[in-house]
C-alpha cells in the first residue's frame, strides 16, 4: 500500500484535533491522521479496473464501493474503525473484483446499474443534481449529503468517467469523513485505484474538481461540438443504504427474469432485422425495375428525336418530288430519293432490312425509257432509330410487274402509314419520357439527401487507426498507445505481445512498431502504466514487477531462512558483506566466497587468515618469526624449533623472539644459553 499526503491545495487542519472514540486500535495511523484534519491518498498496486479487463466498468466499481462501504460502516462501532477497514487492500480488491464481469466496451448509465438486483436491494436513491464540473456544484452536492444526517454516497458521472464520493458519519453525527473513490489510474495514484480521504467538505469538493477538471483549450476546439458539451456537464446521484437483506433466491429469480427479458428483446430485434433485410431486398428489386424503365424511356426519347428528324426530311423530299414530276419521262428516275434525299441517321426505311426482290435489269438501257423499280439503289437512307412497320415483315411481292406510277402510289401509302405510326409512337414516348424525367429527378434528390446524411454521419463517427500488428482498422477506443513514440496498436494485439515477452522474461519490452521499422533510432520502451491498463494476469504482473525491479535492484537468496528479497543495486555493489534484508533473519555472509560470518566474531577473510590469527591470539599460540608458520607447544621447555622444511629457526615460546637461525649445534647452544638468561626456559607454576 502506498499512502501520501495530498497537494497543498487539498490539505486542511481543524482548530482542534479530533480524538478517536471507542477502544478500537487502528492498524495504521491513516485513519487517525484523517480525523485530525489531514488529507491522505491510499493506492494499492494492481487494483486498477483495467487490470481485470474492465475498460468501461468504472460505474460498476463506483456502485460496488458504495455498497461495500455502507456494509462496513454499519458493522463498525466507531468512525475510526470504519475508515481503517475501508482503507484496507481487502476492501479495495473486493470492490474492483466486479470489473472482471464486464468486459464490454459499452459504458453503462447510472440508472441502468442501479436497477440490477445487487444494488437495487442495497442502495436507495435520494437525490439527483446536474451542473458543470466546478467547485460550487460539487460543494452543493456534498452539502446535500450532509443534510441526510447519515452515511451517504454520491455517484458522479462526467462522460465517459464515473467516480464515487462517500460520506461516513459516526454514531453521534458530530464528525464526517469524505472518501473519494476513483478506479482509474491518475498521477496522484498511478499504480491502481485510489482512495482519497478528507475530513473537510471544501477539501473534498476541491478533490472532485481536480479529478474531473475540464481543459478550456479542449472545449474551445472547433473539431469538438457535442463531445465538448458532454465534458462541460456532470450529474450526481445520491444514495443511502437500504435496511433490507439481500435474499439469494429472490435475487436469482429476478436475475433470471431479467435474462429472459433480454433474450426476448434480442429475439425481437433479430426478427425486425430479418424483416428489414427482406424489405431492403424488395426495394432493391424496385430500384432495378425503375432503372430499367428509365433506360427504356431514354430509348423511346431517342426514337422520338429520330422521328422528328425523319418528318422534316420527308417534307423536304415532297418538295423535291414536286420539282421532278413534269420531267418524269426524260429523267433517269421518277423517285426523288435518287439524288435529293441524303442518308438518314434516324428511322430506317421500310425496305432497308428486307428489300423487295426483283428481276435483274440493265439500268443503263432503261435510264431513259423506264425508270428503275428499285428507287433506293445505291443511295438507301440509313435509319438508326424506330423501324418501319414492314422492317421485319415486308409486304408480299405482286404477281405481275407494277408500273412506275402504281409503284409510286404504293410508296406514298406506305410512307403515310409509317408517318402515322411514328406520330403515335412519339406521343407515347414523350409521355413516358416525362414520367422518367420526374422519377430521375426524385432519385437524384433522394441520392443527394442520402449523400449529405452520410457525410454528416462521417463527421460524428469515431476516428479509426491502422493496427501495425493485425493490419486491421480499429476504433481509437481500442487503441493501446506507447507514450514514448506515440505508436498505436489495438489492445488485443498489444496484450498478446506483452504477454509473450513476459513469458520469455524479456526486459525492457520494446515497441513492436519501432522494432519492425528499424529506423536506426533507439526503440521506445513500453511503460508499466500501459502494462497495467492492458489487463494482464496476477502471475504475469508479478513477473513484470520482478523484471522492472531488476533494473535498480538484485534478488538475494538467503540460505538461512530460504527466502528471497530485492536490495538496491548500488548498495549491493558498495557492501563487502551481505546481510539478509528480511527483518526476522540476521544471517550475514561474504559476497565473494558466500561463507557465513559470525556476528561478534573475528574479522572475516576469504582465505581464513584473519580467523586463524584471531584463534592463535585467543589460544596463545605463536608464529615462527621467520616463516610465520603457526606453532603449538604441547609440553616441555620454551625453546621451540620451526618445523617448516629449510627454515632452521629457533625462537622463544614465551616472548616469541627469534633466538638464532642455524643448523650448527654449537651456535644454537650459545644462542639458547644467552637468550634464556633473560627468559625462563621452563614454565614454573605459582
């Protein structure tokens, strides 16, 4: 647990310290300091809502905090005991545990959460207020709680965040304590959910304002409209504890009915979706039919235009025929189409597809005497529009050769019939064309409206980003951003990447996008805050903590108590000997040779010289003054001879001085006799 005093703006003291009542002994000084007028922040690492994948479960956590706090307050005999229990890690973990049951990204409303059986039977709604997230509004909400004369909680919503503020009152209603619960990690409590304690109403209001602070630059941004309106308003729902027990069987029954109602609603929505899908198919068929009708109307309009062109040219042809009629015998042909009528680009001739067959003729011989019976030879008008009534079924051939004048009469009749047909067809085509134009205008207006509506919807859609791992387009709500390089990856990919690196015991964990790009610059490191928010398991978080601590500390294993603990790396490098850091173990060992060191014993040396010197001084043993070989006298005189090979040293065991270094008997005898005139050769007991 980490506790810290709040900022200077949030600290206040009362004129007289509040003394805790009752015989309860607090487990820590936090509750006492709060009742004395100090503000404190309590945070337990790993208790954030993101740790349990509850991305949008802040509302559930706030309600659960109110429910559990009411239960604790009712079971405690003093305000001191209630504050002490609410500030425990067990309470915070119990509050946050509900976040594991809500893994959806949808944010629940306060009204929806309060209606579930767990909170409906334990909390009673008293008051609702709306206003801007300012100091005056928060002070008004807290004053409403104070007027209730009992413990109360307010659930404050500033989309998309929901926090809770609890007012705990003692039995005499003389002292109040305010606890702000925030399930989101923030700078004041970055390791997990935070509990901010205060005994002052004004300080509690300032705490709420600092948490739900609104950036003025963000509100004035032209890119935000309705989002900014949400940020500048908040709501407060005040609740008190209900005095009724939660019946398990009744709760299960109500939950089952709620599940059945939801299933029925889902089934109804599926049926509506199927109906809309079928209706959409029918509308698509109608659109296809209308498109085909428009196409047909365009074709008829083209045919009507061709008819108008053909009619104009027919009048021109009639003028040419009147001009050539007096010279019919002398001219090469009696049909004006031969030289006057140009090639048509509209309706085809009645004999264009199936020309009338006739006998083979020499037209040069009949040029003067008889005109050609095929007046369209060589210059047949080329129609591309509406065909003649005899285009596919030509008239039957006569049994005898018609004369030139009979043939001209037949042609006049046929041309009149064709003109009449064109007039009727043109009238119908114009009507259909007008209807098609109206339909097309309606479709164009509807299409323009749909395009405008789609463009407006795109302005309100959530921004999306490209995940560099799964290569999918994901909404920004699902983004996990590396702070150092600002690279964004979807949460599922980032969680899988971090989990794999933790299992491999790789530290530090580098940004996958920076590593893949390999730009030559150092890759950014993934922070511990992102690891917490991504939602890893308890075991994975423990491994992450050990790897994170390994940068600044070393794990020590004590052979005496068989436990491990981290120590500072700098202190470890400076210490020649290592002491077990655990408070109930006093084992000390050498960092170089790992041998145990006795407390209060001789100075340690890895080769044992210091310990041997201490032992010889303690036992009264002597060193050879020449080669420093340890010598122990068991019995006899004080004249000692070194046992080391080639030393030949003679010394006194009483004073330790060298007598002589020689192997000659005479020199040794003289030196011994001379020395022991000053020292005793034998030990004389007193």
